[in-house]
């Protein structure tokens, strides 16, 4: 068992030192996989989401079938990027100011880390919407607390046509819960914005897809 004793940040390299209760000292070195620029007070960081996705193999080219059913010659793998704690923290910080709803919502599975990160940044409760109702246990369509008349804000990893997120929004509408906006890491610009606007929901994308292709 270890207790944290020291943490230092130098450019892109993190040095961590942990001391065991038995007296053994272990020092680990970790190089950040994308650029973080530290200000003079070492409190502010600046991250290029596009650069991380491009440099770490999250943009793949080939023939892919998307969740929408459409075929594409490229694939944006934001799901695996969100499993990196530093990337997750940075995109969560960027999304947090847009969370104007009383709660935050996301659809399982890929957006769940993003939802948790934004919930931690904002202090707002998270609702996880299932794609299909459970057929066992409590047979719930969602996890979390929902109150009639509330407004919620969604987070999503990638949007294409917007079909998945619109189905989740429709289910919440049926429970008299309104969605004001969706904040997505990457919008592929293939109809999601227009489809959401038709539903009265604003789409905010943290990344311009044109910078990734």
C-alpha cells in the first residue's frame, strides 16, 4: 500500500514519487502523449484536442461502417482517447462551461467517461441513458435521478447523423425532461447539428472535424 508523497510537472514529463509504509521509495517517470504548456503559476494548461487525436492514432483511414449505418473512409475513435485521464480531464474542463442544464446526461457506452469527467468538473449529477431497456433486475432505461420539468445537458463522444442522441432525448421528453444542448468532442458534420436543431437542441462541438481529415 502506498501514499503519495510528491508530484512534479516539467514540460511533458511527469515525475511521481510514492513511499511505501515499509520505507521503500519508488519513483516513476511518465511522458505525456500530447503537448501541455504550463503557465508561470503552473495552474493553467492548454491542450490541442485535435493534435492528440491525430498523433495518437485516434483518426483511422479505411472502410468503416458507422453506428448510423453509413459507410465512411475514416473513423474517429474518441472512445479510447477518453480513457486517457489527462485527455479526459482537459475535454471535461472545456465542456463544463456549456453545461447549463440542472443535470448532465450521456448515452452508454462511449460517452460515459466523458459524462463522469464533466460531472466531476461541474458538481452536477449524471444520468446514463441505456440504448435498450434492461430485461432483468429493475429493468431500468437509465441510471441516475430524473425529475419531471428539469432541463438537462448531454455530452457525447462523436455525432454523425445524431440518431442515437435524438432517441435518448426523445425518451427524456416522454418523461417531461427537456434537453437544452449537446456538447460533443467531435461532430462529423453529417446531419447531427441540423437534426438536433429541428428538435430545439443546440449542438456544440469541441473539435472542428475539418482539422482532423
